[in-house]
């Protein structure tokens, strides 16, 4: 009987999905990867939710609202190894540019005073379906334990292959420095 393959899941929080695009840029190497693993929640099979415990999880984006925090905590519970992927997950990235600005000023610029805003009734988005914004954007490791970090915006495509193969082989050896960038 064929041994169950390790499962990999991916999820996106406050990110642009560019890190996922870098993973997808593995192109034909993805075919080699699916010989070794099963993809769970990911853009590869388009599963929208994680279906069971996975051996490796890749998380993109930081936490800017309460929904991101819930998703991240749940994802952490379901992934034995969790890898923070890209500058948004590692440091908050572009969304964290609001961290130096009071949240009321962010709302005012977005919905009242911005140069392209037309909102004569000055209605702010208050529907309870909308997740509340956090006081600032948090990197993932400030919310849950993270096992590995892949820097870059986005991380180099080859870096995904290198770290996934290393973890699958149980070889946590050094990642080539040329694959790491901190832009
Ligand atoms: S790190 Fe860069 S590519 Fe990845 S989600 Fe953030 S902005 Fe997009």
C-alpha cells in the first residue's frame, strides 16, 4: 500500500498573493513536488479551507484585522511546521506602513478626505460582517509560533523548492545565502 504523502497547505492574510505567485512560478517543478507531497488548502488545487492536519504550512501576509488573527491561529493548530513567507508575514510589509498613523486618521483618509473619495454622507464602513481592524499590523511571529522564515518580497521561487525539499528529507541544512534577500 502506498504510504501517505506529507501534506502542504498555504494561506494568505494581509498580503497581495505575490508570495503565492512566486511559489506557483515553480512551474514544472511543481510536478516533481506533487510526486512527494499532497497539497491541501492552496492555489494549486484551489481548496479554500484546510481539510486535515498538514505537515507543512506556508503563511503569507501579516495580521491587520481580527479575522487574520483567527485564520492564523487555526492554521497554526493544523500545521506541524509553520513557515512565515515574505516580508508581510515577517514584518507586516506594505500594510504595516499604517502603523505610524493613528487608526482614526487612516479611516478618515480612506473614507472621507482621500483625493479620490466621494462620500457626501460621510458613511464609514461599520457593518458587523466586516472584521475589526487591529491597532496596528502584526507580523505572524508576534501572534503564533513560527518555525521558519522565508524573507523576500516575494521570496525567490527557488527558495520554496529548497526549503520544502530540505524539510521533506528531514535535512534542515543551510539554505544557500544567494536565495535569501531582504528587500
Ligand atoms: S511579501 Fe511582497 S509579494 Fe509577498 S504578500 Fe507581501 S507585498 Fe506581496
